[in-house]
């Protein structure tokens, strides 16, 4: 109710928070846990000037090595299917043989999401199948596979420069992401510093309808005014 512009301004001022985790405290696992527990019902109300978004998480990293750390928590299960199961997968047939199914179950049970966070094996497998690492030259307008994989993804992982380029090209927009997560969130996030076009600045301005959650092992001075996650 009331002035939607005032509601939008209030949303933009309150949508960011941060979590400080000391080095070695398990930042990757903490991000995974926060996503699993994320309250999707906590969306801005209709008519407030903030458009609805897809229930998709976008995790942005400064380097590719950070992506692999998070995938290793259980968002990527090492599957080595036999020839028959690979052929079935190419035909979009989810069926697989007992040996491949058992290997997939063991990988899920050994993951941190299952062994440390207590997620069910079936939930870990389903979650891992909806994780998408943004490829080079991401272009869902011209590449049908890019479009399909992005639309089916619940969690998208990418480096900062890839997301900034996708935002500048219009391939990722405000309606595509419910929550934006930043690993090493102290880097390039200070709103008083503009780091050029390929930066956190353009990502946050483009995805203005998303929650923004900053994870960092370094608590920058400008982050002290943000609410803590």
C-alpha cells in the first residue's frame, strides 16, 4: 500500500546483509546451508514496485577455484555412468542401471550436504541435478542449450566477470534471480566505489530485485552498517 517508489527505495536500502566467517570456518558449506534454508516466501509483496523473480540463486565468485570448493560440498556429484546410462542420459531418460545408481547414492551420502548438514540422499541428488555453472560466452538467446540449462537451474554459479558480462548483454535480468550470493563479499561491493562496467556494481544494479548476501572472511569497514545474516 502507499507510494510504490517509497517501498522500492526501502527495499533497495534493506535487501543487503553480510556474514563474516573467519578463514577456515567453512564459508563454502555455510553458503550451501544458507541457500538450502533460504525462505523463498520472504519476497516483497505485490504492488510494492519490486517485480516477482524466479526462485533461483546466483552465486558469484572472484575466481574459478572458489566455484570448485562449493561444488565439492555436494552440489556436484561425481558420476561415472556406464555406456548404456550415458546414452540414456543423452536421450533425457533418467533411468540408470543398479551399479550406476548405487555409485550415485554413495557419492551423495559422502557429500557434506548429506553427512554434515543432514540432507536426505534424494534431496542432495535432486539439488545437484539443478546446479548450473555459467559457461563462457553465455548466450541464452542464440544457444538453446544455454537457455534450457539456465531455465532448469535452481542454483547458478559463475565468476564475477561472467555475470557482469551477462548482465550488460541482457542475458540475465532482474526477474531471473531471487537471491544473489557473493563469495569474498568484501571485494568490489562497496557502493561508494565504482570499479567499471565489469564489476559488482553493474551486477547489483541489474539484479536490483534480488536479495544480496555477502559472505566474507574480511569485514570491511563499509560492511558494518549492513545487517548481519
